[in-house]
């Protein structure tokens, strides 16, 4: 091959190599010791904005990395975040110094890792930030508090506040989950207003938030700040054409007064928050030692409650619904009771709310049904085979299709579902959980009756009553107590009675305890049925079993006949039903 042929081949190969370098998917640049670019392929030109398609990004960090690589004589690997307006591109670049033809050069190769970094950022945010509100997660606030505790700067104090949105489940049920989520977002904005850079607000779950205030000077300073924060929440939230009102209950613990670890401070703030929940909601309080004793007592009740379910120590008492003119038993209500370790019967006020909170209420309801089925012959012999049997279902359960389907199956499996009446409070009907549209038809198909319990104490109104599909309405005892002496209650009672009659609902007066109350209902109303201590206290199956088979008449009298003690009236506190 002659020189011309060799030269032509070399030029062809060189051109071929240049074209390969130009088309490499990785960005490639070569620069000299002075930073002058000697070679830039197409990918690098696009990445660095040198092709004119995008504004050039700031390359100062790259020049510094190149200078370090050349001075050290070693390769340097960097991540470069190049910003073009709102867009971000991340490059993984290797800068390698080489010596060619007596010249110091720097070869830089870049790969686009933008998608990988975005995915990593997404994983980071999901691990450390709440997706809905963008607030730090519990892990972040715990880490921040732990750093403060570890630093232990002599005498420096901080506060940890536990915040819980009041009645959030009702808001979710009534307005829908989309509005509930939007409310949490707007609420977090109001809660976060006026915070310092050293403070931190975190959403730790559902409708619960933690607020760390650091540093603080005094308890009074924290109380004043929380008061202004709660006042900010009193203004309505306008969401999806709805005017939503929300309040928050707040429990506060102080370091080091109420604990020297994050978990202790969080638990004590939680305990204080529950005190506020029980005392009326919508305000704030600081932890004190008396609350700790209450929390321990509550924990003891929780443990005994779980143990009682395992040991099946729950039992049923039955209270009659009586025709106030003939004293015939129309139906009975099954009331759940707890027998403690010493055999003492506990009223439901000590455990029902806790059972619901712990997610044990569904199991309790099924236990009540099982007790009824097991004792149905004795129930029929005592109260009559035609008496309806009412079982209480909490509004939380009524809004849970999964539970209601399982309960409907259990009622059907008894073989006599038409004997049963489900008692639900009125808020189960007004909540937007499709109770009437989706759940009621299941029970209607089985012949199960529906009763509105404690009417007048929830969120309903008389106008809402017109939209409710039910068989029975039970007027809360607060309207019946001393009805003969209360003209305003008499007017309300007449209105409920008239509307119920027009809608074809049977009216039951709850909590009837005195002869005067009975006399008023008989003389001034058309109400036919009542339930209360005047006619019968709740009767336990054990009491019925004590009677001999021949004494069915005496059993019936226990179930419905007024005694002298009944006529004189029982203590109103002892009439607590659930």
C-alpha cells in the first residue's frame, strides 16, 4: 500500500471514529489543562446546553471538579444536577486525567441518571414525608427530637404536642373521603403557620399530628401559642362547596418535666390528649401525673377486655319493650354486660367505647348474637315467641359494609332472622356512607327490622327523619325524664310522635322510670310502647334459669309487671342501658 493509500485509510478510520464518538449515548468531552474544550459529542452538547436547544446551565461545579481531577492526577466521580428553569437533569460524570502527545488532558464521560434519582427521591419522600400533606413523617420528628435529647444543652427545654382532629370519622362519613383528605391538607397549613425554623409539625397517621416546639422558655409560652393555634382553627374550611368546621384536641408534654425520651414524651402527650377528648374536645392541656394513673387504669381495662373476650366472660341482659296500656311484652333488647375477674357485673359504660376504639366491638356484637341463639328457647318461654329481639349496632359498625355483610349472614344462619331488630343511632343514617342505599336492603331482604336508637341526641333533625327508612324510633330518655313537668319536651315529643306516625314508624319511649311519666304518656300521647325501669330492669339469663319450668307466669311478671319498687322509680344512674 502506498503512502497515499495509507493516508486515505487513516483518514477514513479517523472519520469513522469521530462519527462513533459523536453518536455515543453517553456525553463525552475532552478539555485541556486550561479548561478549553477540545471535543464535545452530541450527547454532551445536549446535556450542557451547547446545542442551542436549551439555555446553558451553570457549569461552575463541573469546572471545579475538573480542576480537582487535574491537580490530583486521579479520576473524580461526581453527580451533577443541571437546572433549566423548573426542569432538573442529573448526570453521573467521571472525570479522568490523561497524558497524550505530551499534553495534560481531561476526558469526562456523563450518563443521564435523572429517572433513577427521581425514583430515589420519591422513595425518600415516601419514607420521610407524608404523601398527602407533605409534612415530615413520624420517623423525621422522632429523629429530630432524639438529636435534641442527645445534645442536652444545659437547661434547654422543648414541648411535644399530640394533636387529634375531633370527630374526623363523622366528617369523612358525612362529606366523603376526598373532602376529609382536603381538610387534613388545609388543617396542616393552619397548624404550620407561625412556626419557627427550629419547630417541626408532623403527620404521624390518619388525623393525628405531632408538633415539636424548640426551644421554649416556659409552659405559659407554649399555652399561649397553642391557644392562638386552636383559635385559628375555629374559622370554617371551605372545601368542595362545603363549609366544614373542625376542631382539634391537643395534649402537651414538656422536656424534661414530663420525660427524658421521645417515646415517654409522646405517650404522655397522648395521655393528655385523651383527657381532653373525654372532657369535651377542642382544647389543649398539659400532662400531669394524675393522667398517668388514669392511663394505667385504662390499660388495665383494655387488657381485661381482651382477656374477657378470650374467656367469653360477656353475658346478656334483656329488657322488655312494653305496651304501656296492656303491659304486654312487644319485644326485648339484648344488653351486653361484662363479668369481671371477681364475677362482678360491669355496666357497658366502662368498656363499650374502649371496645369500639380497640376494634373489638364487632366480636362483641357476634358474641351477643351467639348468646341469644343459644338461649332462644328460654327467651321464647319467658317473653313469648313473637317478641322481637333487638341488638345494638354502633354507627361505626353500621358504616362498615364488610361487618354488616358478615352480621347479616350470621342473622340468616340463626334460622329466624325475622325475629331480630337492629338498633342503630341516628348518625348512621345521616352519614354519607350509603347505609340506606347499600346496607339496609340486605337486612330488609331477611326480614330484619331497623330501629333508630337514642333519637334526638345525634346530628339529625325532624326534617332528616323524613328521609330515614326505619321500622321503629326510640325517643331518648332525656326527653322522657320528668316529661309531665317539661312543656318544651312535651312539644318536641308531640312533633316526633306525629311525624313517626305519618311515616309508619312505631315509637318507643326510652328510660321510663316513674308513674307520673307513664301517666302523662297514657293521657297526653298516642305512644303505645315504652322501655325502662318502671316496667322491668334488665334481666340476666341466670335469673330466668332459676325459675322452675312450672313458673312461667312468674317469669313473665319479672319481665314486664311493675313492682312497688318500679312504681317508686329507680335511681336514674342505675338505668344506664349500654
